[in-house]
């Protein structure tokens, strides 16, 4: 296997605190029972030809406003009254914190000459909220955002697009993500991958791959 030249990282849940924590906080603040949210997602999916509204949002196929309308319709059906979801994105990000320890580690990789990129499933309207959380452009040469390219992880095409834009072979790249399915998809196109569970573990595993990429 080739020497690793590029580290590609997810953003939310890797370079931030866990996304589930923020989702849970937003449910509590809006008074949304978990069961009702699940029913709302099913309702929104079934009402629109089987398309998961979150996946459509992350592919840029629908706007944040349309996503919230669809979820709002589903919640109204589930709980019997309309729940105001205005400002959901801003509230969601107010509960996220940057992972400064991991960013500092990435800075050391950058200083060693490794190239860095971000591959994120995200929301077009949320870019002004997440980009300022960390000085991304100081060390990451490329950001591939699902909402701007019309595909999302774990679709193999978004990994291939990232590799194309970087101009590197898959074998020269290691990918870091907090979802195992996304890591499996990266391996499927020939990249090495590290499944993020916590910062200490991720740094140790990345160091191991950088020292010897075989088997990652």
C-alpha cells in the first residue's frame, strides 16, 4: 500500500462534540418526545415518495425551510399540535463545541507536510454556522460538503469526487468518521479508514495508520 499523503476528516461529531448530544438538547428545548420525532421522520418520508427528508436536506435537494415544514407536519400528526421549529439550525449549533484537541493534532500533521481535507454531510444553510467554529481554511485545503455536491456519505461517488478534487489515489488517503458505515464505504473505494469513537483513540489509530497503512 502507498504511503499516506492525505488525511480526510468528517466534521460534525469528529471535529465537534457528539451530534447526538446536540440533537437531544434541541428535542428537550422544543419539547419533542423521541418517539414523536421518529414518527415524524417516518411520516415525512412516506409523504414524499419514500425520500428521507434528512438525506434530501444533506444532498441540497430541499431547503432547510422545507425540511422543517415536513418534520413539522409529521410532528403535528404525532403530538396533535404544531411545534415551532424556527431557528432550529442556530439552536442545534449552540449546543456543539469544537474539538480543539483533535484540531491541534491535525495542525501538527499539517506542519509535518501531510495534506488535509474535510468530507462532511451537511446542510447548505448551516455553512455560516459551522465554518467559523474552527479556523478550517488555515490547514484544510479542501472541503467537500454534501449539500453543495448533491450526494452524501456513504455514497461511493462522494469519496471518488473528493479523491478527484485532491488529485490523489485512494491508497494514499486515510479517512476519519464517527459512523462506521461511512468508514466501510471509504474502504470500499480503496481508502484507509479510522472509525472515530473518541479523540484519544482516533489520534492513536491515525498515528498507527500513518506509520503503517496496511490493513486500515
